[in-house]
C-alpha cells in the first residue's frame, strides 16, 4: 500500500531524494566557486602595478640613502688621512642604503605573487638582496678601513643585474632610479 503512487511513503522518498539532489548541487556549486577564488593568484599586470606602487613609495628614500652613501664615501676618498668618525659615518650611510633596499624587497615579497614569470620575479628579489648585501659588506670594510676596489665592482655588478631585472619585468615606471 505504501508503494502506490501518491502514498505517504512514496511522497516522503521523492521529497528526500529531491532535497538531497538540490543540496548536492548547491554544495557542488559552492565548492567550485570556493576553489576558483582560493586558487586565484593575481595576474602579472596586477602584480606589476603593485610592485611599481611599492617602488614609488620606497625609491625616494632609497635614492636619498644612496646619495648620502656616495657623498660620505666621496669625502673619505678626498681626504688623505681620515679618522674613525669619518669612516663610521660613511659605513653608516652605506648600511642605510642596504637596509632601504632590503625594506623594498620585503615590501615586494609581501605582495601576492602571480603565477606567471615567477622565476624572473625571484631573480629580481635575489639581485636586489645581493645589492643590499654588497653594500653591507662595503660598510663593514669602510668601517674597518679594509675597503678594496673589488667591493665597488661587486656593488656595480649588482646594480647592473638589478637594473636589467627591472627592465625585463617592465618596472621602469617606478623602480628605475633605484638601480641607476
């Protein structure tokens, strides 16, 4: 009797089946949208706009620190006998430049990374950190009065590498003066 069309048991089973089907469909649609949203990394152009914005914010301080380091080191070379105070001032200026570059790299790394061109982006990060590290090494050498021309050559190579990375990624619009 309960299996006759229109009976109470038959209606209950069809309602349960209908609700299970609707629930499964809703869960499937939700799962699809959640996976699409969760796995969505920014496009390269979106990342590039944010990286340029970071440069626009950070590079003026980097350029200022760079000029201070150039001027402080230039004063050392102009004088034949320099004391520890002058060396410490120059070393401090070199360190400030290196720390400013490291801060920019940290800002870049905080951005959500695109799936495209990741290797080139990581190379730029590494080259910027190499520049900062080279300036840190130079700072220590100036402070201890052991600076050699090889350190300058390392700094310049790191600048050229970073400048090339910036060009390859199309970041000249905000970042080029950093590696000039």
